[in-house]
């Protein structure tokens, strides 16, 4: 068993196994790591797996990619916030991770695949790019701190734009190896709460908004891991920044 989810490349194909009747498994190519024990993915509204998860949230997700061979076991929550008329987002809270690695073999790569529907490919690419593009633009001004000026990055990113008053960051770590910081406030989250959105929808919107931070750190030259806010948690997102 492993304590935390590994990292995998974007577009990795995993196998989602659900109950709610006879065993049922489908490939899923939209998995996104949202923390050591949380991941998100998208399912078409017409999928039988979606109906099964609504009635029985227990599930397993097997992930095979270069250097990765694990099965995440836990429970899924269908986030009913509107993404499109065709798909919904799902959050999986992982209870344990089975590591299938053995010293007698290694995984060179995951499943190779490509789009066969040009419109679907364009839509997917546009959604992913739009989420990160704004962040990339901001990140260009932070590239001077790469590869390891974490003190300067904390000042210009963690405490931006007003010295920390907007997000009230609590910095748990800032040293030569990285930054760990908990954002205690978020104007977006507060606005969504004031608008009366359900917690599940706010959690999804926080996850989507975090793509801007991923884009920022990508352009700045750092590696970023974010645990986005979930119902019942104090504050907002937890950010961990490391050398790329």
C-alpha cells in the first residue's frame, strides 16, 4: 500500500471500476490529481458508470503510465455543477492506494490514444488551454525567481497582490526546497458562498479556478501541487511549490 497518489501525465487513461450490480469498468482519460488523496475526472451524462456512482459511490481507479502502476480505492461524489450539457465532474476521495510495482518489471508508458472526432478534440483542447492561459500570462513575471528563489516567489506570488490581505496565506514552509502555504481566504469562494451555491459546486469551481495557478507556475518554471478546497475544510486551497 502507498500513502499518497502518484503523479501521472495529462491524458493518462485509467480504468474506472464501479459496483451497483455486476462489475463494470470503463476507460477514463480525464483524471486530474487534486492532492495526495483526491482526484477529479469527467464523465458523460449518458455513462452507465455515472448512474452507478450515484447509487453506490464505492469505486476503484487503476492508473497505468510511465513509472506508475496503482489502483486507487475510495468513494466518488458526483459534482452537479454545470460543466456542459454532455458531461459532469466527479470527485474521488481515495481511502487507500494499491501499488502494483514489482522489482521484476517496469511500466514504460500508458495507453496511447488519439481523438477521432475533430470537434470533440477542439472542444477539449480549448477548455484545457483557457483554464491555464491566463495563469501563464501572469507567470511570465515570476520566471526571474526560477529555479529556486522561493523567498522571492513567496513575496511576489503567495503574498500577492496586496501583501497577503486578500488571501491571508499561512506559510508552513519556505526554504531552499520549496513553499507550503495554506490560503485562508479566497474572494472567489466567498462570492460563490454569498451567491448561495451548494458546497459541491463551490468545490468544483475551486478546482477549475486552480488551473490558473497551475498555468502561472508552469510559466514561472516551478512545479505546483494544489489541494483545492473541499466541504468541511477550514480556509481554502493548500499550495506546494517545488523546483521543476
